[in-house]
C-alpha cells in the first residue's frame, strides 16, 4: 500500500529544512513521516528538477569523483588563519566549501611546516603568472593574432624560467612546448 501524498506546503517545508541542514529523521518528525518516505520523496523531487541535483551546474572538475580542484592560495590563507584562530574542522569545512579530509590534510601540512606563509606567497605568484599567460591568449581574437601570441609564449617558455615561475615541471614544460609547436604550425 502506498502512503499519503505530500502536499505543496509539505514540499516547501521539506525543501527549506533540507537546505537548512536538517537530517531526514528531523524532517520526518516535523512532517510526521518516516525518514524513508522523506528520502524517497527527495529522490522524486530531484528527478522532477524541483530540488537541484548535488553536482548540477558545476563543471566536471568540481564534481565528486571527477578531477580534483587545486586549493588556491586564497583558500590556503583562509584555512591557515582559521586554524590559528582555533576554528574546528567542521566549521572550516562550512566556511570554505572544502571537504573535511582536504582541510585535515592542509592543517597537517601546516603543523609539519610544509605549508608556510612563504609557500603561500610563492603559490600566489604562480597563480598571477598563470593568469597573465591565460589573458595573453585571448580566445576571442582572430586566429592570426592568437598564433602570434602563442608563438611569443612558446619563445618565452623555451628561453626563460617562465615554466618555473608558473609551477610547471620540466616534463610538462616539454609537453607544453610540443603542443604549442603543433598548434602554431
């Protein structure tokens, strides 16, 4: 036998409480339903696009199970500051949007001296250099202009320590040079 249908008011309450971080058990008690009926109804709401799916709208690299997002210098600074102020890991998780495990690893590196304010400054410099290069290759420009810009970047890579500044390993530098040669020709 099927249970009773959810009303629009119950749907609204369920969504609000779910967004507020209530558990299925807590929502079930409020609506006088079992946690299983709550879980089942949430599945239906997600299927009907009433509730967005967890990964919806995120690029594939930001999805669970996809490629890992690198931690930016800004995020590291924030985590380091929160750590020194005595924040709990769960609080840091909510503030930064990073997983408990990710934050735990960063704090472990801070404790062991592998992440310092100096290393964060170096990371910032690399990020600025990468951004500058990315802007130099303006995608919306005509093909001829892009080719000239790519050629100048290739020349910089081959003749300077640009790869070191932006944090590219020698192996990746060689691969990038090879790719640029193919793209330009």
